[in-house]
């Protein structure tokens, strides 16, 4: 008996979907590292005593932490909905700004391999976001897309 093997179709994934998926992966990784951090000796005691890392637990701390996490969370939606040009620029800027934010998480960590691995993986995802946005495919202008001054004047009225 002979079996036939058919090649699988490798469909092209839109840049928007790649960006949204990568931001989603970034957020899952970020959250999972934070959750696993609770198992680090002394962390829960510090939290119960009102400290996170070197910071006092306060409304300001909580608001800042929420803002830092809300931006990548919103990037999932923005990556799927913003117009291409704004999408590209926004992804390039936000991913670049999150490189130092991500790198800061390894500073002062007692479990260097754990935090180091988390930061390296997050930086790889940020690099992918920059690459996907930077290499966003462009369309060549066609004859039907060009506008003459007369046509622009008519469209403005």
C-alpha cells in the first residue's frame, strides 16, 4: 500500500498579525516571569512589608506599573487596527522604548539566570517587533494611484 504525501501550504502571515502575536507573546512572557518571581525567597515577605524591589508599594507605584504594562497590552490591538504607516512608526518607537525598560528588570535580581533568561527572551521578541515593523512590505505606486493637481482639487471639494 502506498501513501501520498502532499506538501503543506505555507501561507503568508500579514505583518499586523505577526506584530500582534509577538506583542501577545511578550506580554505572556512578562507576566509569567512576574508570577514565577513570587516563588523567589523573600519576595512575598517584602510585598507584605510594602516593598517591591527597592520601591515602596503605593498608588503611584501601582499606577506606574499598570501604565508600563498597559502600553504593550494595547499594542496588541493597535497592531491590528492602526493604519499601516502609523502602525509601523508606533511599533518601532514603542519596541525601542521597551528595550531599556525590559533590561532594567535584570538589575538587582538575585536569580540572575532566571531573570537573565526572561530578559533575553523578551529582548528577542522586541527585536522581532522592530524587524517586522522595519521590513513592512511596501507597494509600488501604480498609474491609477497617482493624482494630478486637477484631480486633487476635485477631491477636495
